[in-house]
C-alpha cells in the first residue's frame, strides 16, 4: 500500500477534473465578453458537424433548459481532451496569454486548477477582480472536503502569476501593480519604490513638500521620482486588448417601459445554434457504426447538445443578475449616479442562488446600455454609507457627489478635502477626510492646492 501523503487526494482531484470539465467550460463561457463569445461559437460551428446556425424562427428555450442539462460529460477520454484544448477566439486575449504561460510551468493538476481559477478572475485591465478568500471559497466548493485547498496555496500561485507577462498583472490595486513593475525592473530599493510602498496617499495627493521632508530631499527630487512612477503602466492588461474592443457592444439592454424597466439580452450578434437534422438522423442509427466512428458521433452530439444548453444558461444567468441590479438600483435609473445604493457580489449571488465567483464572471467586462448611457456592470457594485436620514448611499454615489461639488466650486477658492467632508456631513453622509481624498484621487481630481487658479 502506497503511503505517500496526498496521493489519494491527487487521484481524486484528477478524477474530479475529468468528470467535470464542462463545469469549467461553462464558467469560461460566463466570463467571455460578447465579441469573444461570438468568435468562439463561430469556431464551434466549423468544428462540430452536429451544429448549424438557427434561422429566424423562435426557439423553445424552455424545452432546451428542461432537456436534462448536465454540466458534466459521459466520455472520460473525450472530456479530458476537450478540457485541455484551448478555446479558439477571434484574437489572442489577455486570458489566452496568461493560460499559455501557466501551461509552460511544470505544475500538478491541483496547482493548474488553482491557477485557472485565479486567471478566470482577472479583469481586462489586468487586476484581480476578487479577493483571494473568495477564490479559496470557489475552489472549496468545487473540490469539497476530500481535497481541501489552503489559503497558502492560493497566495503562492497568485505570486507566481504576478510574475507573468505583462509586468504588474494580477495585482489587487494600483499601488500593488506599480510595486510589482518596479520590482521586476530591479528598482525595489529605489526612492520610487519606497514612495509607492510607504507614502502612496501623499504621492496621489501630490504632496511634494511633505515627501521631501520625509526623505530628506528637495521637492524637485520628489517630482522627478513621481515622473518616473508616472511612466509605469497603471492598467497592464489593456496592452492585450484588441483594437476592436474600443467599440463596446453591450451584452444587455435596459429600457424604460411605462413605469418600469425591461431587461433584454443583446444576442442578435451571436450565431443561434441548433442541432443539425442530418446528423441527428445519423446519430439515431448509431448501431451501424463501430469503434472510432461511433465514439466520434457520440462525443460530437453530446458536445453540441451541451453547448446549446450552456449558452442559454449563460443568457438566463445574466438576465437574472441584471434584473436584480435594476430592482436594487432603481433610484439610479430614475435620478442619476448620486443615488446609487450599496451593492455587493454576495448580495446578488444570494438572490439569484449562484456562487459569488459566478456573479464575478458574469459581470466582468460586460456592459449594459441604459437610458442613462452605457455602463460596465461592475459600475453598479460598491460598498456604502448609512445617512443620518436612515437611507443608504453607495461609495460610488458619494464619489459622484464629490465630483459635482468640485465641478461647482470657485476655482479661486477650491474646496479642500476637509471642506468637502463637512459639506457631505451636512447632507447626512458621515465620511472621513482621508476617504474624501481617496475618492477624489479615484476620480482623477487633483488636490485643492493644485486646482487653485489665480
């Protein structure tokens, strides 16, 4: 009997991966922006003879969804091959680039699974879109108690991915991506690195005199260091964005109908798939086929049926998520961004009865066309504050109020952060000066000293 530790857990993990590759594929479909999904489905039409494009007649999606949708598969050999075949899309995306680098490492199945989950939660700008604890929860849900994942494993794999190209990838914020880039360029002992690591708020506020006093140098030296920092890439993932991405196609549309709002899925650009009648007839007479021919027919038919159902499940999940957002953020649609309410991934996940990581994938790099303009779905999520009047206002709503106060200020006597905090407290929003400074910086607005005009 082999007593090597972890052997049985590793075997179970490989069995789990072979039994549920379509679960991972379904998650990839959730993550794909509309253009990537369009390219993926076009390629599937080429590769799978059991698929053909649906004409304009209506499809009975209720029958599709009730037809024993199963994210698993029946052929272990085929499923393993299907899982490890790269998804073919119109362009080599950031996620393709990261997966390529992951596959170059000598990793076990368990490490690959952790790496795939991390990469799946990196947004188009190159940032990790959820905390490691949430990734850990998603992995625990997949693997169960038989092969528990520890936080240290997730952190270690995150560190390895943060060493991938482009420099600064998988950071949890602007400060971390700048530090990663400086470290890779061998400047982790430089003044620039120390300023970003230890005095990032002062850097963001352009407080050159304070920094000069802190480091015993001149304000001009501080400004020179800040100029070097400004040469770093604040959004490293965008260098792998295709030029076509500048033309955003909304995945969803919200229209005002009477006194309410109607949510629809913008799937007119997607090929509508159906099973080919010719090949269904061939599959029905499988008894006359043997060996590889019979396996091919079974595998391709199962794959075609699963893909049709998975695309519809993706559509339904996105509609459920967006309908809840509309219900929760009705004041935004009626009055504007100042009236956004606090909303978290966990709250949406609980309502639509899916995991938080699913909501994260559904909302990453997805856009919605609304009567108030085009917005990324992530726009509607943020923490918030309770006002003195008992209402809730989101952090993004507070940011909007700050931007409005500054836009209306006297340029010869601009509002400092203390004054803005006092005005907000006068409206019942309890907020600290440092929080005002942080939100102002996120809006790309300079401090009062730098905004002042003579």
